[in-house]
C-alpha cells in the first residue's frame, strides 16, 4: 500500500515562465511552474520528448486507462515520451519551491541517422525509452549546461554536438536496458526475498545492491523501474504489512511489533504506520479487534 500523496489543488498554473532556445538542431524550453496542476493534456508530438527536472520535487501522475500511474519526480530525474504518444499529466508540488524543468525535442530521424553513422545494428526502438520518471545524472548535467549555453549565446554548433551526445547516451541506455531486462528479473526477485527474510535487520542500499551484484546507482534505477518503488519504499511497505498482520493476530506490545518489523524506535514505527495506514498502530489494533 503506497502512502497517499497530498490532495492536488484544482488550480492550474497561469503564471508559467517559459524560455525557449534559438537552436534548430536542439529545440529546448525552460519552464518554471509554481503551482500544482490537476489535469494537463499534452498533445502527441512527432518528436522524441525529454523532460529534465532541475528543481522543485513533485508527485507526478500520468493517466493510464481509468486510473493514474504515479511516481515521485525529483531533481535529477528525467521523463521521456515517444513520438505519437498523447499524455494526460498532473503533479503536486512537494515543497514551496517551483518546479523547474528543461524540455528537449529530438526528431526520430536524428536517432536513425546516428545509428547508421555509427553502424549500430541493434538500436532500441524509441518507445522502449519511454518512461514517466527515472534518475539520469548525465542528462541533468547536459540540461543545466544547455541553460548556461542559451544565456551565453552559444550557437548551432553547440546544439548539434549536444544532440549527438544525448542521442548516444539514450541509445546506450536502451541497449543496456534490453540486456538488463533479460538479466534483472531474477535479481530483483532475489532482493525482495532477501528483504522479506530480514525485515528486522537494518538493511542499507549498499546491502541490497550487493545482493543484486549491481552498483548502487544501477540497482536503484533497475529496482524502481521493475517495482515502481524505490528499495526504501518497497522495504517500508513490506515492514508495514508485516506489522499489520502482527497487530491483527498477536498480543505483542506495539514497541515489540515495531522492533521485529525493522523500525528503530516506537516513534519511527508510529510515524511510518500512520503515513501508510492513516492511523497509529494502537488505533489500528483497536479498530480491527472492535470490528
């Protein structure tokens, strides 16, 4: 059970600040949006679109059928949309800071031209790169450099070379993801089993990455893409579910239940439980047993 995001205000931003680049090879828009948005329709484009988050963390939602897929969209994250995809988005600001994003559009033919020039025979399809939110330090660095370049008046040569770097990076990610998909399913499953068997132990990101035989960054990205949650969120959810079962079925004290489920102290346990379940552990036990 995911913790519920704060309600999204119905006010749609009317004070967005937009700054466009003059580059033909690499169109870019810098957007500063100070409001949460309840429902925004983004028409399909004939280009591959990249959104890079520079500041202002949000809870981001994308319309999927009758419901919404949701993910945290944090500074350093990117979202990517394949050509021809119609979007319905919403976001809820998680801090007083405005959301600042860089939007980059690249025509599909540029990917094909690059693959042909570099003799890349197994280039991924662009829809394989489509993602709501994922961390990408390289694209974040590139986006920040594009902002500085625009301010300093750099020209088309900068845009062309930067586009090549972005395409090379994305094709590299796509090829790695194809291999990752084949090899990570059992690794992620082994990590989630490892979590379940050690709920009472203090598990760090390093511990979990070692179990998966991956670097910290690679493990974090793969785990979030596979499960839709960060390792910390997934582990906390496992612990909360185990605590709920213990509160429903046993008579151990609240403090003992929390310790056995991996919470370092009663206040930490109570805060996490309330965030997920909307009430304290004591209130939950009373509610279950009185019902």
